[in-house]
C-alpha cells in the first residue's frame, strides 16, 4: 500500500456553526457505511476470545497426545502408520484446529487490510493530490488502480497544485546497483574501447590481438572491470610488469600482478657448494626458520644429496569392448621388443623427451598406461603429453577397436596426492641428508639430540600415521617447497605431490650427534618454460645458478634445482622441529609473525 499523508488543516472551506451546534466529523456517511458492514467474527457462536482459547487448547492437547502415542510406538517398535480410532479422532481434531487457526490469522490480516483501505477511501483533497502524483510516478509499471476504492473528485472550483516529488535516497540507489568507478582513460580512443567492453560489444579476451599492445590491453581491461563491478582495483599494480612475456604462455586476460615478497635463506651448503635460496612467501618466520636450519647445516659441514630417479609421467585411459582385449594391449605394451618400437615413436615428439618405461593397470575393460620419460631441463608436462599422443595414434592403427577416453586418466598423477607418486616417484626423486653435531644442536638449535629424535618419531612418523597421511610424514615440507616454487617460476599447484616427504632423525656417534634426512620422491621442477622465463623468476633461478637449459648436459639444471629444493626442506624441517622441541614455536611467531602496526591509525 502506498503511504499517503493527511493534512492537519481542512482542505475544503468550512462554514460557521451556531452556538451549541456540534460539527460533523469528516465523511460521516462513509464511516456509517463502514460500520454497517459485518465482519467475519460476528458469525461465531461464542465470543472471539473464547473461541480462540478453545481451539488453541485443543491444538496443543492433541499435539501432546499424538506425540506421546508416537513415542510409545517407537519404543515398542510399532509401525507409525498403524493408528487406532482415538488417534484418528485426534488427527481430525488437529486438522480442524489448524484450519481454524490459519483462518483466524488470515481473517485478521484481511480485516486489517480492509480497514486500512476503508480509511484510505476517506480522502481529503490533499490525499487525492498525492494519489494522482503516485499514479503518474508509477505509470511505467502499467495501468494504475486504486485497489477497488472509488476516489471522491474535488470540487470544480478548487485548484489542485501538484506536490514536489521527494527525491530518492542516494543510499537506496547504491544498494540496487553499485555506482561505476570511472577513471579517465588515457585517450578518447581508449575510452571508446572501454565503453565497448563494458557494453559487451568487444570481448575482453580479444584486446591483446586487436590492440597489439599487451600493457594497454591490461589497462583497458582493468578499467572496464571496475566499471562493470563497481569495485575498486586501486591496490592492484599495473605498471612495472612485462605483459608481453606472459602472452600465450602464463596468464590470460591480465589486469595487473600480485606482489609477493622474496626473502633469502642461506647460505645452504649442499654437496660442497653454497646456495642463497630465494623464498617467495607472506608467512612470517618461514624464511628466518629456514635460514637457521641452513646455519646449522653449514656449521656441521654441509649436507649431501642423491638423485634417485628423473621421469615425468602421463597416463592416458583407453577402453575396449572386453577386459580380455584390454589385457592384450597391456601385454603388447610391456613386451620388450614392442617397447622399443613405442619408444622410437614417442621420442620423435621432442629432442629431449626419452621414454623410459610404461606401467599399466587394468580396471575391467579399461586400461591405464603410465608413460615415464625424461624431459631435459623442462618440467615436461607438455612434452610427455605430446609423446603420449604420438603413441596413441600409432596404437590406434594396431588396435582399431581402442577407444581413447582421455589423454590423462589420473593414474599419472598430477596435482593430486596419490600413492603411485609416493611409491613410484614423479619428476625428480631426491634424498638429502646431514649430520648435525651435538654442539650445533645445543647452541644453534637450542635443543637436545634425544629430544629431536623422540619428537620426530611421535610427530612426523606416528602422528602422521594416526592421521592417515599420504606422503605427509614431515613437519612442514610444503612451506619450503611452495616458497621456492613461487620464487623460481614453478607451477605452485604441483606443490601437492612435490611436498611428499618423509623426515627421518636418528642419534649417531654414540648418541651425541644427529643424523637427519628428507626423502622426496616427486619433486616436479624445470628451469625452462612456463613461469621460469619471467624476469623476476628468471633472476631467482640465476641466483641459484640454474637459469635456462644446460647445453652441455641437458637436464642437469633441473636436477640441480630439485636437490636444492630438498636441501632447503631439510633446513626447514630441522629448524621447525627444534623450535617445537624447545618450546619456542609460539614465542617466535608472536615475535616475528605479528604486525606491530597500529591498525586503528592505519585505518583512519
């Protein structure tokens, strides 16, 4: 209902009344007509309050009785659908009371609605004015009505002056749709392009190809996004980034870049060489903790590493009409003579791809073939996929009834925790170890050898087993792997399987020194391709001495990077375990991982 204001002064001219004569109330005839109408409650045989009390009492009494009966049936294992005559009467009474109560509340609502409309019928001249304005204002919604009310026209001699309509609130307008954030474009041409993107005439993804300027495309896309969403992107930087370098290989439809601080841990003394390890992270204490572990390793003579395996995997899924037919392909692929032919077909896809083995698994009439190959200094996902496609095309000729379900059947397994990676390995499999002297354990790590050994057994081994961990028998390997991956341009999502690690600690040299090791079966890294070619990530790889491809020994840079990752994890595990053992974890985080900025002043 529209809200109409009633004037305090009479709108019509009034006459002078004689002494003792009482003026009639406005619209008395209309009020007498309303009073002559019957209301629904007049038809009740009892007063309304008694009728309501009766039905409310019946409703709650019947509900209590039925709930008691149903509880007894549940206790006695009696089916609920078996009802007695008394229960049928109770259910009928319940339905009657519900119908009455619903009708009562509905009648009350209608009565209040009719009463308000009847009052609205008694318009004076100013009310009629408001109604005319409201009808004109709502004309865009269709023909306006007065909800069945007959408006009394004003006297002909009376001049109606339209009221000034109230202006809508700005807050209400904002709640309906956010106001667009408009930043002046660099030129009129850019402004036209922004408007085209906002109106949907030009696809946002086509800006780079149509403009030929990646930075300009990113700027226009960012401004268009602000106007479409009404949300500010002021804190997202745009300047200072080479958008040409990501075109077609790293990121689509860029609108800026995210800044992640890079810290340095080290020097890490690994295999007789020192490395300053870049770590991109927003977690306080992480770099400092890893740095302390590097210090302990350095003071104890350094760490050593061994590369166990190097092979990226891809596992397509193919289907046959019968399981027997799928088994025939399995035997064909595993035959040493046939494997040589398949390897030659596979290796034609790249100068660096070399097929090592094919591991098969059958599920009914479905066959999963896990191809393992070396990929040089590249991480190798695209390389191995290309080689697998060549082999599938070759096998299609030999087995025309083979139905290729997908180039990846998750038996690879990429970006997912999987036992096959934990057992068979994926990418680079590395073990890294060090012997930390008793003196360093006490002075640098602030703990005892025996305490570290016991903590590792109960936390990393027993605790992880109690949790049903898959490859997670460590303290925080994922922390270090993620930080190094982001800094060096690796795929951060592959941190999932790359962080598979088991940390071992043992007292040696008559219990005085500590032998610590990390075994990581699936470190997936590369020094060419993907994000490794970006300027910041390339600089971090150059800091480690593994930038780009090694021309003399292809693949050696990527393998060296994998050992550095394992050595960094070793340092991080050693430091965190020592902090937990010495009871310093919470204290150090409160000291280094808590902002001292006055938030109240910063917000103001």
